[in-house]
């Protein structure tokens, strides 16, 4: 099922049953969305930024010579796939059940985010950390949602969904990880559709 996403970001989102594997879900998603590239050789895989393994970690996709930013998340019986259509170079998506167990705010909120809804921030930060490719190895309190380009997504009842597309921090954040500087350098005008 394709879902509309907020205008202004070149992102497409598809919802699948959770039992469908990520690779197959991305294959179906991109086969639908890449019709302008008929016959393009579609390749999908994973690459773990920690160990270099190709059977887990960050998903990737290529159609012919073109790299397509992709991300995936599972919760509440759903698997969501998000694809960043050119020129989005990186994307992260997360979904969580709205009735998820309470999370300790000190594990999630930056000092500037006190009082914010912990679950909403969690979903945003997982999307950010997937966009960066670093996963939960980076402590959530070390980043601020406001420093990234995060968007709410329409979701099935009972789920929260957010997507993050590559965008430079509006302010310098505390996060210092390999690759983050490179992400932060890119001009936002290159990343967001008008
Ligand atoms: C990425 C992560 C935040 C996902 O959180 P989660 O709540 O467990 O699972 P979600 O349903 O939200 O997302 C799972 C999807 O995230 C994606 N993912 C996994 N690692 C990722 C990474 N480093 N960057 C971006 N996306 C990643 C995958 O597509 C995965 O689904 P798949 O394996 O079926 O393809 C978390 O698993 C994590 O931090 N992983 C990294 C752990 C690590 O570095 N391990 C080292 C192993 S050598």
C-alpha cells in the first residue's frame, strides 16, 4: 500500500505486512516507484556499518547506476519502507506502536527537549539514527530532533511514524560520529523539493 507523504519532500512510503522480508518489500516498493526507469537492473542489499556484514544492517538499493536511499522499520504487524527519491541521498524511517511501554526520558531526551513527548522523540530519533546509518550505538540524548529534517508520516491507526531525510543541522549538535560531518555539509536546497 502506498501512502501519501507531506508535500515538499521527495519521499515515497509503502506499508506492508510485517512478515514480508525487507528486501522483498523494497523490491515491490521500488518496482512500483521506478517506472520512469523501465528495465533498470534493481539491486537491494544490506551493509552493516559496524562489521561490514552484508546479511544485516542498513539497507541499500541501486537501479542501474542510480543509488536510491532506502530505509525500513517494523511494528504493530506492519513493515514500512521509505525511499528517498533523487536528490535525497540518505533517509531513515521509524514506526512504533502508540501504546508502547513507557521509556525512561533520560535515555531519549536531549537537555533542550525536556518536557517533550518521549515516544514521539524516540520515533524521530530512531529515524535520524537510521538516516545517519549509526543505529542505537549513538545515545539518543546526544542529538536534538530540531537539528534534523524530520517529518510526521500518515500511519495506520495505533502507530506513530516519522521519516528523516538528509539535511544539515540547523545548529551544531553534540553528535560526533564518522560520516556525520559529511552529512552536515550538504546544502539543504539540494535535498528538499520545492
Ligand atoms: C537500526 C536499529 C535502530 C533498528 O531498531 P529496531 O527497533 O530494532 O528495528 P526497526 O524495526 O525500527 O528497524 C529495523 C530495520 O532497520 C534497518 N537497519 C538496521 N541497521 C541499520 C543501520 N545501521 N542504519 C540504518 N538502518 C538500519 C534494517 O532495515 C532493519 O530491518 P531489516 O533487518 O529487516 O532490513 C537498531 O537495530 C540498531 O541500532 N542496530 C544497530 C546495531 C549494530 O550496530 N549492531 C552491530 C552488528 S555487527
